[in-house]
C-alpha cells in the first residue's frame, strides 16, 4: 500500500509551528526561489484583553532571513532574537545620528532618561573648586575628580600641612617622559590636628560631657566607618559615633586601642605648628583651555546645551581660613551657627518637638542665669521661618503683626515666645518674592518662572491664573510701612487671595491632615527655601520632621557643605543641608537650577553635582548620622539592625507590641544613640502623644495647655476639665505601652518643667 504525501503550508494547531512544511527538499527549494524577494516582512503581536486580535508591524527584515532564524532557533526563541536584533539596529541608527548629527557630537548613554544639566565649562568648574579649596571648605584628603583637569595641585588650608610625595610631584618637576595629565589631590597647608579621647570622668559619669568648643569632626574618618557603599553597617557606625563623641558615659565596654575610632579633633594655633616651609602657591588653572587640545577640551562632560553655556561665575575673594583657636571671639561671622526650618500653616506638635529637641541637646547656656554669656562657646540659634498661608498665596502688608498674634494664640508655639528663649529661638516670616530678590544669581531672571515656580523633580504644578492675577492686584496697593517690612513680608492666609477650589484644594491647603491630603505645594516650596536660606544667611537647614539627638559642636566646626545619602541610592537627601553663605558652590547650584526650571528636588540636585563632578564639594554623608532607620525600612541591613529596630517610619508613633517595652525602659538615651538627628519622614497627621496631645510644660505655661485641652475636649465631645485635680488624669487612663514618640515628647517636656536635666546634665534656670 502506497502513501501519498501532500505538502502543508501552515499548521493551525495550537502550540505548533506556523512555518511551511514540505515533503521533499526539491519542493522546499522551488518554493523559496519562486517567491518574490522582499526587504520587509510583517510581525504580529497579540493584543492583550482583545481575544485573538493581533497587531501587524512591518519591519525591515527579509523573510528569507526570518525563515533561517526560525529554522535554526526554533519557533519560540526565533521571534525573540528577531525583535532584539531589530531593537539593536534601531539603537545603532539612533546612536550614530546623535553622535554625528547633533550639536554636542556625543555618543548617547544607553538606558538613561535624565537629560544633562551641566551649564558650566570645565574652566568655570575649576574656578569653583579652587574657590572652595582656598576657603578651607574642602577639609578632606579625598581625591579631586580627574575630569576637573587640574594640572598642578592647589594649596589647601583645610587639611594639615604635608609634604608632597615624590610620586605625586607637579608636572613641572617631573621629567617629560613621566608627566601626568591631571592631578587629583591638594597640598595641605593648614594647622596640625590633635584627635581627642572624649570620655566622662568619675564621678561625673551620669551624663556625657559637652563637646569641647572649637572641636571639629573629621568626616573622612566618619566616611571610612559609616559609608554604605563600602558595606558598612548603621549599627557599627552609631557605636563609633558614640565612643568617639563620649556618649557611652559610664558604659564603655570596649577595651583596647581605639585611635582609629577617634573622629573629633582640635586644631593647633600657628605658633604650635611645625616650621616646615609652605609649598609654593600654585597658579590658578584658568589657562587650561588654552593649553589643552581642542579634541579633549571638554572630554567627559555632557552639557545641557554647549552653545548656551553660562558666563564665568562672579565669585567674591575666597574666605580666609581661620582656625577656631585663632578667632578673636567664639563665633565666626563667616560661618553663622543657625538652624533654619520652614513651616507653612498652623503651628502643630511637629515644629514644637523640633524646638524642644533643640533646647534639650544644644549648648545654649539655659543652665546659666539670664544674660550670662557662655565662656568660649558660640551659642547656636534656631530660625523658624513661617509662611502662615498656603504656599501659593500672595503678600499681605500686615503679615508681621498677624504672625505674632497667631503664634501667641497657638498653645504649641506660644511657649517659645517666652523671654527665656529670646536669644536662641527666632520666628521669621517667609516671603518668596523677597527671598528670591535677594539671591544675586537669580534675582533678575526668576520671574520668568512664575508659572512653573513649583517644580519638583521635573513635575511642575502651574498656579491658576486667578491666583496670579490676585497677587498682581494686591501688589499694586501702596504699603506705607514697606521699608520697615522689607525683611518680614509674608503670605496672607485669607482665602480671598488664593486660588479658589474648595477648602481642600491644593492651592488652599494648609498643612497635611492625612496621607491623602498632603500639602504638596509647601513641600516643593521648602525644597527651594532651604537652598535660599543657607546661601543667603549661611547655617544648616533642617526639615520640620527632624529631632536633634546630640550637640552639633564638631559638625559646626567642619566648614564644608553637606547633605546626606538617600538610603541605598547614591543621591542626596536635603532634609539636612549645610551650605556656606555666598559660596561658589551655592552660585553654581542656583545658576544651574535656573537653567533647569528652578528645580531643587534632592534627586535633581544630585544630577547637578554629578554632571559637574562637584559631589566632593557637597559631601554626601551616610544616612546613619541623620536617618538611622531608613535602610531598615527599605529591607536593608536587617541581619544587624541598629536600635531601635524600625521596619516602618510609623513605628516611631506606633511602636510594635513586641518592642514596646524598650521606650519606657531605655528612654531618650536608647534612641539611636550616637546619631546627630532623626528624620521621621512626614506623618504630620499623627500626634506624638495621643493620650496627652497638648503642650505639657507645667504651671509656667498653663494657659496654653488649658487652651489646647479645651479644644481637644470639644473635638472629642468630652467635658472640659476644670481645676488642678481634674486636670491630672489617673495614670490608668494613659496608654499601657508608651510609644517612642510619646516618650521623647515627655522627656523634652520634663526638662522644660525643671523635673530633669537636659541630655548633658544641665538644669534649666528660669
């Protein structure tokens, strides 16, 4: 019996190949040679949720090649290979068009979506580096990026005097055959450092000693022990911060040589230094562009627009570097010790706790009689900038008077108006127009961005036209006290002067009442405000969701700029930001931000410094110093977590039951001991102490407490307490296991009431 073979062109059974099949090789060859040649074929892509429908896409792939690939690779791998090859071909065409058809003439970097931000030439970046180093703002031995292109080292007064090693001699001292292209170091010409062994001495071991006035933190040592990029643990970092700062008072269990853990030092005066001659001052490298070849003049730089680079930045003369021991007074006017904080809307328990933590930890002299100066101590100040209306509101001539009336009537803020805190806490009114007009780098151009002033990471919020028109109309009114109010203009919280749209409209919103009603505009405005305040006045900016945990004396002694690391990412978080007044780095940041839509989001600022190779000038400190729980909340380092162990930021306010014994047992001394501050990441709507959600500061401030308790009782429809006996609830009404937030609040309040000393054993004197 003979079998008849019939060729099948396609197989329709599910799961089988759609390729044509043939009974003989002759038939297959005849089929392939008889087909018309084509350079295109149609690929089909199934459309999800549309049943059997498919999308046909013509691609420049000859069917013959398609057939060969499917024959050799199979029906499953073949189409995938075809698609990868097609995408690769598309990328090659795009890359060549960018390389030879664009103005920059650069090969594109694959898998990047962020456009370049650089607006300065290499020569200008050299000038910025030179200004910062000459001012002593680079107190580090870390390498200068080779891309900056210095041909000879700069003298650095911020690091101790050193001899130039033979392997790193300047080019002019090296034979032609051994010349190097660029140098990546600076020559120390500064005072000698003496590293301190800080410990509490018996019998005074109940509290840690205050840092020595004028001491400085060696942040190179801190980076060596705390940098997440090198695999360091937050837990180990906090131990080194505790021991090096003497915060393990009476509880030092480590034995042995710990010189490598000392990170706080004092600078000697010039008379105490050695007499080694200073190395010759190297000339500025502004002539680099004339000496370099045209091919590599800007090698390694990707510009936002090469044809529209910024003009040379106008920089003042470098700040003369003066060690603290050589100052005529404890404070250096070039480096004011001011904490800045920005707040919009009604005063709540969040800035209240921030100010209490400031009073509890910093060296303010509150243990001395009023008016007694602190010997050899530069007392820091806290400037709380208030924008009482919504972020998009318009100027109000009576804002100064209104602000203080509001603060005096608010129980959370009124205690800080007490004369005892007059010299350490100041409330200042924020006005966006006035602040931007006092930044020389952008004062003539920022109004071009009025419509897009709220720009965060490229996400722009446009203020409605009616709000803008209301601002213009209001500005036409004459203010007879304009001169007197120049420094203190603010925004009017009146709903008639802001954009309409309901009480919870984004442009009317005052504060954040829940996770769903977040005051986004104020957060975006604060992103810009922190750079304005630090560049204009100097000092350190703190987000309002920050609690200070120790004295910052040695951080104030370090003269460079810094922020801290965004958890696992090599980005900045500017919840803590140090930026020197009128610095070259500040000029760079403002001009770069202006050319990039006035975007001051920390992720965008990270791109500014990275594109310009200026990350060394804005040091990215480990988050262990200011945000010790962050890595744990993102599921990192949970094998050896710090204490307390937070897997969510909300655990500060609602401590898990399994860990709820720790807050009362250990108290403030057990809360991330060693860290300089703690950032609890928003949660504006959660009270620190739900059971006692009022300022509990004793009889001296009883009026505000009564006011807060009456308001709380009305909101909860409870009878208003009256009389001293009724004001003190029975302890059984309190929460059985107190959360960390409640313990911290009550600890700070007990210091103000005079029931305990502060962190360093000092009792407040009224």
